[in-house]
C-alpha cells in the first residue's frame, strides 16, 4: 500500500514534505513516532529491495546513491540469516 502510494505520488501532486507529514501522522496514530524517520524509511526500502534480490547497480540507481558501495553493502548482507538470528534471540528472551 505504501509503495503504491509513493509510486502514484506524481499523479497525486503531493510534495515530499506533504508525504512526510502524512507518514508522521500515521506513525503518531500507530504510536511508533520514534521509529519512523526518513533515514529509517530509506534503509527499510533498500533492505526490502535487497531481500528481493535487486542488483546492486539497480539499487544504487533507485536510491540515488553516487557510490555503488552502499548498494553492495545491502545486497551482500544475508537478510534471511539475520531474520533467523533475530527470531532465535526473541525466542530465547521470551523463554527466560
């Protein structure tokens, strides 16, 4: 839903600031205000694209990075392993 909203941004005529205002309002309603900020949202988008196996050059282009290194860092990371480790940590914490 968010992705489609952003894809349609040009058609809707919303500025970057207006989108950010709407995102902040949704975060406030969801009571996650401290977790939502531009860098976090960009990193989440890059992570999701890398998880879906986007190529580093394509990720660089989409994110507007001047260096390929940033894109390669996302693409090289093993997100499935990271998710597995996080689940293990949470399960361990819940059982203690």
